[in-house]
C-alpha cells in the first residue's frame, strides 16, 4: 500500500515540477515582451501583500490590476508595471520578483516535497 501511495506522490510531484517549469517559461516570455510603465497603489484588498494598482498604457488608457505575490505596498506607492495589450484587455503584472516568480517557486517547492515524500514511501520498509 505504501508503494502505491509513494508512486502517486511521485507522479503528483513530477506534475507540479513540470507545471512550475511551464509557468517559469511563460513568465520569462512575458517579461521579455511586455511593455513597461509605472503605476500607483490606489487601495489594498487584504493587507499590503494585495494592492490594487492603477496604471496607464502607451495609448493613455487607464487600467487597474490586482497585485499579488510576495510584495508589500501602501496606498500612494509608485510601482513598476509590465503589461501586454491583448486586444480587448491588458495582461498586466507588477514588475517585482515576488509578483512575477512567487507562484512558480511555491509550485516547485510543493513538487519537490511531494517527490521526496514519494521516494521515502517507496524505499522505506
């Protein structure tokens, strides 16, 4: 029974690590092709780690985006923003390490933990 659980944990760990690498690739491509601007924190959703940011794109249109990840801001803070105009909407993110990479790092950490647990269950007696 332990070996089957271990195999399932190994598979889940491999899937999580693969997802993290796909996320890394998508984020890297976004960072390389996105336009840069500066935004202003206008509100906080659930504390300083979840700011609402307002920014203007190259055409002058104003947009808002929810900041997420490992960030810490207060209303009025000026923050760097990356965005891509995708027709009817903009894809935008804070141009900060925590906002760009926190999700991929968390996913790879969970994947490695699942892999280690699976290896332990398979080879333990």
